[in-house]
């Protein structure tokens, strides 16, 4: 089995870290329920997000979600892993530092959100662990299973080939059930 997983919003609390920076600058919370839907953001928020997406510090400060590293380590023993992130290639150095720091496994592919499904097909991925709703729908339409971690920005996303989970322990349970309880 081949499993791809996303980093930001999936393994790491990147958007929550962006929120800390946003509150320092604007004195109010970042609308996390709208973070993945750029069309719904104000021009000011959109410009700020574009700027911070190129900064290294929020990525370096982002902590993993509870149990993410432990579950990914377990998955690495049971499947081939692929890291599929929409981070800019300008963040390659800090991304590899972060992967090394947490001993994350898998070949790293940096691509646009729109190209994730294409890479999943090319690499014969069976499942993707993702947080972004539109990406999950695109991948699922290609008959690839998606484990969608529930986040404020993906509420209401449902579809064939999508399994919603609330945390990384549930991710492990899903894969254990697929493998017959191993």
C-alpha cells in the first residue's frame, strides 16, 4: 500500500501558528474556517497570507498535531509513504529540516494544490491523508481514498472515497481496519 500525506494542517499546526502571527499584527484571530478558501478572504487578509506563506519562521515554529509523528512512524512500518505538500520550493531547506527534526519518512514532493491528484495517480497512491477540502475532493474523484482530518477550514466536505477523522489515532484505526487489524 502506498500512502501520501500532507504537512501543513495535517501533520503540523501550521495554520494555527499563522494565527499567532496574525493576531500579533492585527489584534484579532485569523479566520481559520476560511483559510483554504482564498476567494472568501478580504484582500488585506489574502495579501498577508501570501506574504506569510513565504516566511520560514511560522513553518519552523509549527508543532505537530497530537500523535501525528507516532502514527506516521507506525504507517512507515506498514506502507510506502510519500510526502505531498503544496509548500513553495523556496521552503525546501526548512521543510527538510522539519522532516529531519521529527524523523518523518517518505519521498518529498512539492507541488501546487491543483497538482496533488495528478501526483497521486503518477505514484500509484492508494490513500492520502489531507486537511484541505477541495484537494480531498479532487483526489477522491480520481478513485483514491482520502483520510480527511477534520479542521475548521474543511467543514461540510463529504464525498465518495473520503473518510473523515478527528485525530491521528483515528487515522491509525482506519488503516488497521484496512489491514485486518494488524
